[in-house]
C-alpha cells in the first residue's frame, strides 16, 4: 500500500484505542472467574479477538453487543476440552498466557498460530509449567508451535527465578500458580508490566508483590467483575512521536493508560527534550491521562537497563524518534526485540536505513545516528503491526517520491483504525 507522505501541521485530538494487554487479560480473567464479567472498551483488534475466540472454543459463553462484552465465567474447573486445535493467529500473549491456564485442566489442548507464532520461543513458558506438573511440548520435539498442553488438576507450586524479563512468562506462571496446591514464589529478572497482578486483586484474589518477588498461594477462586479498559500507551506512542517530529504539530491523545510499568516512553521523551504535557484523569490505582505533544528539538540519549521492559514495544517508534534527534541514541539490553512478531532489531535498522536513516543494529539493541532526513523507498512491515505503524509515521517526513509498504494489513493486530486517526490530524 502507498503510505501518506510529506505532512506538516498535524493538529488535533485522538481517542487512543484500548489497551491490548488488558483486553486479552479481561477475557481470560472473565473466563476463569466464577459469575459474570462485563468489559467496556474492549480492543477489537485481531489479537484480542483471537483470545475471545479461544475461550469460546474452551466452552465459555461470551456475548458482544457491540459496546459491552459479557463473559459468563466458568471458573478454572468449568473449562471444556476444545473440539479442535485452537488458533491464536499472530498473538504471542494469547498462546503464552493460555498455556498457564490450560496447565491446570484435566484435558489436552492443541495450540497453533500463524507463520510468525511458529517461530516464537515457548520453552520460557513450557519449562516452568512442566516443572509444576503439566506436560507441554512443541512441534517435532522443538519448543515451537504447534504446541500440545496436557493439564493436571494436581499442579505443584513453584519457586522460580525468571531467566528473562517477560510479562507473558510471569503471567502464565501466575495463572498456573492460582490453580496449584501451595505457595509459589516468582522472582522477576526486571519488573515487567503488572496487569495480571492488578487483575488478580481486582477479581478478588490474593497476591503479594515486594520489589521483584511475587508470592501467590493456590488454589484460589476468583469472582467476575466490571472491567473498563484504558487506552493503550503502546498505540499512543505512534502519535506522540508524530507530534514531536513533524513540523508545526500539536497532538492531544485522550484516555492513555499510565500504569507505571508501561510509561518508559514518557521518561525517554522528557530526557530527549520533548515538549510533552500530561493531565492526569484516572485514579491512583488506575492511572490514565491526556497527553499533549508539540514539535520539539530533540537530543540523543542512552536507553538501557531496568527501563527496557517499561518500553519494550515502543522501541521501534523510539528508534524513529531518535533519527530526528541531534546526536547518537544507544539502545542496549533489548535482545528480547529479536523474538517479537519479527526480529525488531533487524527490521527497524533495515527498513529505516532504506529510507535514509543511519542505524547500526547490535546484538542487544540499536545505535541511531541523528539527525537524518528521510526519503521514499519500498519497505515492509514483515507482518509486524508495530513496524508497519512506525514506517507510516516515518513516511510523513518524506518530502518527495513514494513510500510503498508491504504487509500493511498487520496493523489491525493492535490498531484497526490507525489510518483513520492519522487522517483526522491533517484534514
Ligand atoms: O502478544 P505479542 O504478539 O507478544 O505482542 C507484543 C506487541 O508488540 O504487541 C510483543 F510482540 O507485546 C507483548 C510485550 O512485548 C505483550 C505483553 C503482554 O501483554 O504481557 C508483554 C510483552 O511481551 P514479553 O515477551 O516481554 O512478556
């Protein structure tokens, strides 16, 4: 598809789409709780719809009237064996978190996904879940999907030092630990997004978090709740960046979730010298806000260490931001980018360099030399929504020529109305 180029004066207000991580979890918690859960502002992107369909396949009644989703929870023990293998599409969150839920069932489930899912590592979840007593294995003795998960109703608790900083692995273990008999202790490598912990409490469960250590005793019974999903800061990141780099722009983003485990991009923007105003609108336990950015003079910085999990999904668009900053930006400790929907280190460097950027890929990140003008090119998203949206924001800087994006359809994974929202800013 031909992308929009050569824009100045991006101005206006956008209601940011709902949070993908929380939308997935709202269906999962609704299913494993007893009684009714209602979900408002559910993200109807491809990934979350894969989760919704997966739980219908497991026998959970889920209704959608277009506004509210109602999940008639069965409790863990009410899940039913799926008639066929469950298709998770492109969604790493669906396949990894559901493994933790299936670990405590008394049946086997087969899970598969698209070409990208078939290459994503699963040992990180299989090893702890198997240690707890489940039997999970990948295709042909590998760790890769299609997977088979055979659960057990006698799961053991686990003491687990996590070898990777991953909210998906942590969440899968927590779902299994909720069904185990005894106390599990999980120690994170770095603190990662804590929506699962928040929702365990919201659904009436008990969990103790002290720094990187999490204690949870099972078995627990959760109770259905009302969930209102806030806007996704990972989707907001694309328009935050557009406002900061496109001349004469001012963009306001409404209802952005500001959970502190997700706000690394705000710290980065401030450190780079970006003009960003935040008006808080949420409550202390459910932070949200209205964010306004303006075109700014930016400088290169170093991004590494504990901040990485707080902005892991924003690194492709932060790399673009850095191409428009004076000086060098160094991103380190981000080797996890290699095992996302695509290898995001290589994809960012290859595609932005085709457009005139000066980016060196490294083993655990990127070195970005700014500031570089960008020009037209034929680029690809590699089927990765975040790479596709980043390339469209980059194209806005291109003065002449064209930018052709291959595999643009991937964007509907997390932001189905991305192009409509962009269009609103320059009409
Ligand atoms: O679901 P998926 O495909 O893994 O989605 C991504 C994304 O960019 O949307 C990663 F590719 O987000 C992950 C994120 O990187 C969502 C997530 C979650 O909801 O728990 C956690 C992060 O992954 P991880 O592997 O660091 O736990």
